[in-house]
C-alpha cells in the first residue's frame, strides 16, 4: 500500500494511492485515521481493513499532483542515520570502508516535508545532497535479531540527507553539519514493506540536480542492509513505532566532485527511488 499524507486547507489528511489516484481514508471509512502514526499503531488488522475497503471502493479519488504533501508522521520518533553505507561513497570521501555502521542522529527541526524549501544557512554555501532510503519502524523492540528485523518495518520512504559540509567537517562527530534547521526532506509517500522487495533491496536510487543525474546506484549495494541496520541500532537503543532510520547515500555527492558542486538558491533537487517515487524540493537562502 502507498500512503500519502497531505494537507487540505491546513488540515491533516491521509490518502492511499490506487490506480494513479489518491483515495482519502475518510472516503473509505469515516472512522479511519487521518494520521499515519495511527495506522501504524493499528497494526495488521487496520491495514487489512483498509485493504478491504480500498478493494471495494468505486470512486476516482484525488489527482495526486493536486495534493499538498506534508511530513509523513505527525509524531515522529527518533531519527537514526547511517553514514558510509555504500563502499564507493566511503572511498570518494577518503574514508576507510567501515566494519560497523557509522551512526548519527538528526533532530526533528532539521526535517521538512516534500515540496517544502530546503534552507541554505547564512553560515555556509557548502550545501550538499544525499539520496537515501528511509525505514519507518512499525513494531518496536530491543536487541532485535537480523532474522526478525524485517518484521519490525512498517514501510519505507525517501530522504534527502542534505549536509552542510564545512560544519560536518569541523569535528569527527557529524552532528552540526547534519542538523541545520529545515534541511532534510522526507516523503512524499510511505510504501508498506509488503509492497516492495524484501528489505527494499534491489531498488535503483538516484539524485537529479536541475535535471542532471549526479547519483545513480542500487540499494542492493548497501554494506549494512535494512535488517543489519535495525539489529545494530537496537543493540543500544529501544526502537519504537514511528522511529525513522536513514540508510546512507551512494557515491556522487557534491563535495567529492572536482570542483565541488554545491546546491544554491533556485536549484531543484530530486531524489528518485524505484517503486517509491520522487522527492522534490527547491533551495532557498535563509532570511537574515
């Protein structure tokens, strides 16, 4: 199932895509929730109820391109991020290929919805793109085994782990460069795990900047696949429904190019993941 959270006259709504249209859940059943968080909390039974109503639905629904995207979750949990998860990306940045995932956290204030502007801060012009697959946790747990890890995935979405590179390089910890306000777009859809290949493997992932393809790889090449990432994080942290895990970016980022290529105000950046869709945002300068 493809869930599309959207805003209608400032009110949160939730649709599910069917045959190229978006069907509002309230058009299927007035008791269905308008937040994806509540769908996740409803578990397999609610998903099954939605599927039954969707199959019986006869209306056309909304044109997808008329809906204003909003952030996929109203109450997102922790945001865990993997770095250096594609060998070629690690090498292009001058890093050794890691034997354990490079992990960091992002704040909620650093994240935005699809279609919202990415804000280039006044402190830096070194704004870089990073196409990433993002996991949406559906069932919590601690010390989750790799064998059971995929049972904890609700679905997947798209993420652009936009980085302010000079601030990222100030220390060995990447927190400053990864957490400027309003720099990390997420969405516009969440696709349930059962609608994608196991572990979301084998999906083409790419970035286009002003129409030019700059990253082009496949999620099959992740060194720490989805199950491994969940197992590693849950060794030290209790995962909860609504937590998000970004799985790292492939090679082709702007800072590794010669000369470096930075995003600037007026640019349009697109993250494209096979079977998930396209996440599109423009760049604006921070207001002084």
